[in-house]
C-alpha cells in the first residue's frame, strides 16, 4: 500500500465501515427482538463507536498498520458478538441469519444489475483482509455467471478454535439478501468456490 492516503485506503476503510454496520445491525436486531443473550455489556463491547473520517482514523506514519488494526478490531468484535450469542443459545442462529439477510436486503444491488457488476459490488463491500492478501481469485466468467475461489480463510483467525463456519453461514445470508431482490443467485457449488448467476 502507498505511504500516502489515496483511493485504495478509502476503499478499504469503507469496507471496514460496512463490517461495522453489519455488527451494529445484529446488535440492533437483538435489542429490538429482546434477545436475552445480548447483554448490555456485550452490546457495548461489540458496538462500533469510532466512525471518524479516514484521515482522522489512521496514523499517517503507519497507514497500512492502522488499517490492519482496524480490520482486526472489526472482525474480532463481530466474531465475539456472534459466537457469544450462538454459544448461549444455539437456536438463536436462525435469528442471526434473518438479521444478516435483512442487512443484505438493505444493501441490495438494483434490479437489472449484471453479474460482473454484482461481483464488483461484493469486492467493494465485504471485508476480506488487505488487498495484498489476494483472498478471492476469479476462475470463470460468462455473460450470465461469475465463479471465484477463496484462496485462504482470512477470517478464521478471529473465531474461537478457528471454527468460522458460522461466519460463512451469515455471509451467505447477507449476499443472498443483496442479490435475490435483483434476480441474481449466489451459491457455493463446492467448498471455497462461489458463483453469482443471472
């Protein structure tokens, strides 16, 4: 990454804020629906309070490190929230899935969105580490579909015992919420390989 703030840093910071918005949306859903597992202490620990503009939120002498730290913080708080609720009441996973789907629907692509634009939208919103991590690799594209492979599980490090299956369950709900209103289908034809179809 560059030594000076530029568009790539704003792009990454926007993805971090999107992750923060997701965490806050799950907290809001839990409060609205009275989830007993969502204690006030847990909500306060996991809620995002730092929404400063990029230039105020990062150390100008360590932009890369500042953004890495913000990613880790956002991912850890999200993992803690989800895992704590699910561990206290495994049946609550269905409520988490519904809340994740609603969040996706609130951030849906417009009707008529092409698959390549939808793929770009995912890349511009969902947090997958730093750009240099090269987490996703496109492996196939037609006019009606895009297929990509996840090269590494960048999220596992933030989940207990690296059991991050629930992360991907909720992510699927978010993405389907984003795409289904536009008539697009999102699937995982095999583990670690994903597809968007018109």
